[in-house]
């Protein structure tokens, strides 16, 4: 492919992200650019997770957050088994229940999520007003105050990593990388 966006498969980094919270400030003014929170490695249902959720709620309210991005490892230690799994309630719904967190959650998958049912996390999108995982990899677009767009690309890095170590997963990882290169090349969004 002749694209300015080359993806070096050997150096593709797989890592865990930490919670990023912007310092509290006045609520987002109407017509301003969207603000959002990012969280990774969060699905433990511990008192620490509840403390993080409380701080996220305060910050989301203070900055007028429009959405949350997850970077994977949504459910420790072994993902969820189904859309009926109790972890939906104990690790997500009951923990991130503050009104300021009742906003869309754009989800990426992590290695711990693959120990359970990835399909259940995708399917939960149809059950939840805020859980957004339409596929294992996808793009989400936000419109900015000046009318320009920002494209967010959510990938399943576990499949890419494993595809280069396990022959039977190679085609899934390769398909995702080709999708990402094609989508990045075709995107006309100001921010990617």
C-alpha cells in the first residue's frame, strides 16, 4: 500500500494505559471542542476502582466531558463470559454510576478481555446506552467547534500481536492492520 501512514508491524507497541484526568476547570462552554476522559486497565471492582470512578465523575462534571475512551483490560482477570455476566453490573454499571459518567464509553479491548468473550463485549453495545464497541476495531468521529473533525481509531492490539506469534491469527491481525492503514489514508479529519 502506498500510504503516508505506514504501520511497522514489528514495532507495534502493546501497552497498558493509565487513567488520564484533566485538571478541573469550568464546565465546557457550548460550541467548544469536546473534552473526554481516558481510562485503561480498570476492571477490578475494588475500592481503588471506586475511588478512581468518583474522581472521574468529579472531573467529567467539571470539564463537561462528552465521552470516555477505554484502552482495554475492561474486566479483570478474565473478561466477561456473556452479556449476562455479573461483571457488567459489579465492574461497570455499579462503579461508574455517577450522572456525569452517563455519557458514551468508546471501548477498546485488551489482553484480559480476550480471556473471556470478546463477542459479549461487542454485543453489550446493543444493551447499554453508553457502552460503544460496535466491532473489535472501529472508527469514531467527533465534530469540533470550528466544524472540523477528529477521528478516533480503536484497534484490538492483542489480535495484531498474537497474529505475529500464532499462525492461525495472522489473517485477523493483518486484516485489521490493512483496515487501519486504509482508514487513516482515507480520513480527511483534521485530527486523528
